[in-house]
C-alpha cells in the first residue's frame, strides 16, 4: 500500500521522457503464452454460480491463457511477471474490447488468477464470455513472478498491469483476435486501488495505443487515514483481519521504505490470552490496507 502522501503525488509511471525511451522497447514484451484450457458456456455458468456471480451475461465459451512478460520492479529494474488473458470463443467480432480486472489481496502466489481456478479467474472468464478480452494481472511477486509481492504499492502494481495490457496486445493476434483501443478497468479491494492508479495512467496517455474507457474500482483503500485505519482500531474490522492486513502491509512496505530495523520495533509476542497464531501491532502505521469483514484470501 502506498501511504496517503505517496498516493496523492502526481508521479506518472512513464516519465521522465528519457526513462520512457529506455524502457519502451522492452517493457510489456511478451515472453510466453501458456494455454490453460477451454470452457463451454454451460461450464462457465456453473462455475460463476458456484462463485456467487451473476452469469446472465455469459454468451460464449472461453479460452484462457497465462502470459509471461517483461516489466519493472518498484525500483525500476527489469523483471518478469505473469497474468491471465481470457478470450471468447465463437464470436464473429475479432476486434475485442479489453477489460482489466485487478484482483484483491492474495497472501500466496499460487492463488493468482493465471495459476489458480479461483474466484478471480472466474470473474475474468465471465467477462470474456460476454465478448470481451479479459486481462487479469497477477502483480509482482505473485503468479510465476519471482521475488516478494510489494503489497499495496499501487504504483508498481499499476506498472505491472500496464505492461500486462501491452503483453496481451501482442498475444491477441497470435490467438486470432485483436484488442480495441478503449480499455475498461475494474478491480476489488487492493485491486480497486490498483485500478484507480492504472486508470489515472491510461488517462494521462501512458501508452498511445490505449485510452481509458470505463473505470469501475470497487471497495478499494481510497481513504487510508480517514476510514481504513480507524476501522481497524475501533472494532469495525475483525481484529484477526486487522492484524493480518497491517502485518502484511508493514512487512511489505518495510522492504520498499525502511520503517524498522527489527520486527520487535512494531510487533510484540502474543500475551497468554492472545491467539497463538497472531501478533499484535504495537505502533500505528500512518496508512493501512483496506478493511475487509473477514480474513479471506481474496479480499
């Protein structure tokens, strides 16, 4: 999570111009396409219903693929990442409107949409079944990407998502489709924050091949100091969930912006009455992850 001050800074992902010219030739370069299988319309409807999704828009079968591509770390160094591309089958329109779905918090790389048959993949497959090119970035450190996930660092998640869009643009013709220029962006929880950041960059003209269409982020951490953090300390957020999110946030952010030298500076050992599996945060960070009623791996 970028803190409140960081999120309000106007720091484009594609500037200065010299940096853009150095990275333009390789960022978003498609490295591989891995088929993940096909689903019929009937199978998609069943999968969506099991995930609690409205399947009324399902019209086509869908083919899913994992893309590996080049991107950058939070520090701007070359790395690779992965993501899901889902395309409709049997459509008479090879020019497909792209939609990017940014997933919520995942504590394990194997839950990423290009790896797991979970709710995040189900959402993207449903978008594709409606006739869209559905794109779901795994983010850095998740999926097949190496290293640790820079949790809630919106800037690097958005840059990885933008490069995933570029990779999908290259992959689509190899799979019998092309992407239209106008891109819809959505996301849930952490993905809501990522969607807002990505939408801002597309609106700024981060890549002239694309323009922002609909921007629909859902339940993101938009007011960290005024909403999410107070909710973790006044009982509105389940205490176990609050410990998980704050701990995940602090340890991830400490790798990007050193906050402490030793974990004992921000965590203390459980008391005899505390849960054996949780730690208690003893200092209040300036920002926090989004609130979530349960410690679900997809929140």
